[in-house]
C-alpha cells in the first residue's frame, strides 16, 4: 500500500519555533525527585481571537473543569466504579485543539480523556451515565472513565494503555486518506508516552504516508509518578525533526495560543501531512484521583494556581469588555448543566450480567473449519 508521494506545501508555517517569552525550554534532565514540571508563567500578549470565539473556549474549559470537579466528589462518595484520572489544569489543550477540528474530524484520547471527550462534543448526560456505569451510557456503562468513546462525534476512545490511542489515530488517518476524505485526526498523548516505541512507529508511518494526523502532546512534566526527564532522554521536537514532521511548541495554559496553533496545524494536515504540537502545561491532581502526590515538590504545587488557564482566559475576556456579570451568568449556566447531568446519571440503571457479558467472548463457530 503506497500513499500519494506529494506532501504539504505549507511546512514553513509550522517549522520549529522557539517558545514565546516565558515558555520553558525542555528541562535539563536531573536525576532527582524534585524536578519541576511545566509551570513557568508567560508574558501577557494581546488577544488575537474574536471575543465570541474566546467566550466559546472559556465555556468549554469551564464545562470540563466543573464536570471533573463533580466527578471527583462522586468518586469520593463511591458513586463511580473503578479509577478516574482527572485533567484539571489542562483544559486549555482540549478546548483549544478541539475547536480547530470540524465535526467530521476525529480524536484519540488517553486515560486522562474527560476533557477531550467533552470538548469534542460528547453529550454531557450520556458522558456522566457512562462514567457512573449505567446502561444508558455511551458504551452501555462498560467503558467507564478510561474507555469513553463516541463514534458519532469522532471520539475514537480514551485508552488505559499509555500511548495506545496513537495507533488508533494512525489507522483512522489512513482510512481517511484512502477514502479521499479531507478529514483530520488528532492524537492526544502525554509526555510520559514519548519513550513508547509506538509513538516512534506512528511518527514514522505518518511521515512516510503523509497522513492527515495531528500529534498533540500534553506535556505536564510527569510520567505517572516520576518526572518525565527521568523517563525519556530525548524530546518531541527532536523526534519530529528526525521524521521530518513540522513541530510547534506552545503555552498549553493559554487557550488562545493553543487554538491558534492548532488551527494552523489542522489546516496543513488537512491537505495531507502530519503535524506535531507540544502544549506545555501542568498537572494539578495526582496521577489518579486519590494519589497523595508525596513525590512532588511543594513549591511546584504552589505555583500551579498562577498558571491556571481558566482565570487567565477570564482576565483576557474582561480586557475585551466582557462584564463580570456575563461571566458569572455563563458559570451558573455550566453549573446547571452539570447538576442536570449528575441527576440523570443517578437515575440511570445498572446493566445486568448478560448485558455486561455481551461482546466479551466470540460465539462458537459452526463452520467446518472451526477449531482449525
């Protein structure tokens, strides 16, 4: 199978860039447990998006934040089975990237995928029903937090295996290319996945076949319980350069910067050719909900509120003459939606055993070749 030989002509627009003032460069690798994650502040700059577009992004971030805060409380009360991994503090990446995608585009997510799901348009009530394990959920209550998927909106699925969503995204991008569809796939992955061989293989194939694939790294500085600098000796920028993939690094706590960079990358990828976008952000909660984070430096944790993407977006909106009353009204609207979704989740029914067992095993074949 050979893909078209021609590649995108607009590579220069996505050439590797130095980070803007205040963005941290890749940290030196230090063999200690107090390595800092990506929490440096960024110099202020004028807004570049229309006010309405920024308001939409702000609302999406609020929705993700409030939904995850509610999930945290539900999990603590025993209303959610299994584990949950929250993306609090990283909302700007999900909101900014997904706004650049069209309805027919798709995404592949990670174990920390609530924000990606909601930003891509997964129905809020169906989302809560699924995570609460109810049969009315998107996946019949069998997917839960780490396996939310909704093909109707192009959500290929969250994934409990580090980096595993990359291969799903690669296959989807290849399918779009073979069908001559001008669709793009965004593959979200964390910096903890950069040492995974699968990422390197996907970068290679995407470059060889000029696939419409956007690699989105949410770099929060941590690989589960260890600084990523202790897990990976290279950098995404170096990997992208190796495979000839245009790369850009952006402040992942600035939703406007993420949206602008993602829009430019998607435009190029849609013409045929992979792009890499690294979003430098910070992880507020632990690796999983309930993780006490004793391995993190107290000073680093204290800096996280200063880079929170939601207050930053709110400050920019106020500079654009959006009133405090309007922002409060928007906040209350989001809260009402969340509470309605929680109520619906509680009203849902648990699947019975046979439903839970369905599609787990194949049925015995009656073919003469059965057992061969």
